[in-house]
């Protein structure tokens, strides 16, 4: 018996892979934090207005959402290892070129292709988690993806400000681009698209994953049944929920530093500290949401209760907090309420990816790419709309608009039937009863 003990325990290669996905997302959002934190010096150097700067972030998001679905199809065809490597190399190159841009047009071109390069990131990460993790681990797994993204907004701003002050804002992009290329090599060497392809995965870990993982199909490459998906309510409602979620989160990714300077009159050098606080909140929140969701599922709660209800409650609290933040009279109290709003919005951002896997099964990348496309349609609108609203009505009006958008997310997540995977064959589906949603 003792001789069998060493091989009876599953390895944990999947969690190492999850950490690497966290690292990739950290690098991706570090590049975005660069653009946000350096908003003032970039506008001054290139002679553009806040609205023109908003156009730059919109251009990035347009490139990002246009290539979401093509990127998702490439992931399903070639796997997460190859596509994530290619994606990371491409966006790192254009991160480097961001630092070299000298005109409005050249910067717009670079930011568009930066969005194109980064587009497959989240569908690839979600595809990796679908292949490598069990259903009851998926909440925590997806929290790694989002946690890495938001961690960059905690660690990044102080470093970015320090480098910008010492070497100039352009060097923050040069160094981030080099870091991305290093991480791309690490990912390609260390990971594989499926656990059975990895030499360090033992039979026990593989059995654990396969016994409670996604539907694997017959091993043949299949084309996602878009016609069937587009006729199902859950496919549209997960898009609506994520549209709302990303509207709120992306507003603060792009405009929080400038908002605090313009509305609360904080200095550029203080941005490293003040902008980190809300991102600490959302980073803690995404890990908390994933852990709680998985724990509820282990206790026998339905996917709807474990995923959707947490997302709904999170967005409700987020919207209320945003409204309250507009009534504050000090920068600190404003930041506290924004931190609560961002943190609770993070619940739905993390669990939406778990819902996408629950709905999509073997077509997880397609569902995730569709969902993220609508998220970045929102992210394409908000960077330009926000400064226009702020110019005409004030920054409080822009914040209240964000609060109103959370209502759409509540409706979306409430109407997603997470307990029933999307129909992907022409076979008659099982009937759905009210208990499927409320169980």
C-alpha cells in the first residue's frame, strides 16, 4: 500500500498553468494601466484633448472586439498554448511601439493593433480552464484570470509613475513590451493546451479533470453552431450581462487616474497610491467570488444560484455605490465608494466566465468570445462617451451613467439559464422547468 501512495495523489500542474494565465493577464493589463496612468503626459506630448485620448482607447477596444470571435475560432482550432503565445508576442510588440508613437494618427494605428493582438487573451484563458479544471474548480480558476488583470492596477501604477518620472513616459511602454516577450517564451515552454499533452500531469490528475470536466466530444474539430446559439436566450443574455459589467470596469481602467486629477484635484505623483486602492478591492473581490461560488456548488447549490445570483447582487451593490460616490465631498470618501463599486462589479466579471463555460461546454471559446465581444463593444463606447458627458454635464453625470448601466447587467444575468447548457445539436432539448432556475 505504501508503494502506491506516491502515485495515488493527483499532481497540480493545472494550478501552475492557472498561475501562468494570471501572469499573462497581469502583463496585458499592465500595458493598459500604462496608457491610463500616463494619460496626462501623453496628451501633453502629442497635443491631444481628453476626448481625443478617449478616441485612442476606443480604437483599442474596436480592434479588440472585432477580433474576439475570429480569435476564439483560432483557439478552438489550434489550442490555447499556440494562440496565447502568438497573442502575447503581438500585443507586446505594439506596446513597445506605443512608446515610440509621436502623432495622433500613429498612436491610433498602434493602439488598434494592440487591441487586435490582445483579443484572444480571455477566450484562450477560458478555453485553457475549461480543458484543465473540473466544474467545481472553475470559479476559482477564472478568478485567477481576472485577479491577474486587476493585480496589475495595484502593483503597476506606483512603478509606472516612478519610471515615468525618472525616464519619461515612453520608457514605461518599452519595458512593458520587453516583459511581455519574456512571458510569452515562458508560457510556450511550460504549458500545453490539454492536460494529456503535458509530461508532468499524472494519471490521477488527468482522471480527476476528465471525470468532472467539460464535454470533450468525439475528439474531432467542430464548428460552433452559431445558428442554434443565436436562437437561444441565454446566448444573448450573457452578452447583455457582460456588456454592463465591462462598461463599469473599463470606465475606471481608462479614466480613474484622470478623473481623480480633474475632479478631485489630486496630483500626478499621487496617482500611484490613490488609483491602487480600488484595484485592491476588485482583486480581493474576484478571488472571493470564485472561492464562494465553488464552495456553494460543492454544497449542492445549483449553478444558477452559485454563479448568477452572486453576479446580480454584485452589480446591484455596484450601482448603488456609484450613486453614493457622487454625493461625497472628499477624495478619500469618493475612492472608498468607487472601491466598493469596482469590487462588487468584479463578482460578475469573474463568474461570467464560469457561466460561459457552463453554457458552452466544448464550445467554451465561442461563447466566451461572443460574451467578450459585447463587453468590448461597451469598452469601445465608454472611453469616448465618458469625457463628452463629463465636458457637458460634469464627471458626476458620467459616474451616474455607469450606475444606470448596471441595471442592464442585473437583467442579463437574471435571464441566463446557467443550469441548462446551450443546445448545440438539432436534437430535441430536455424540457426546462422553473426548478431548473431556482433549485
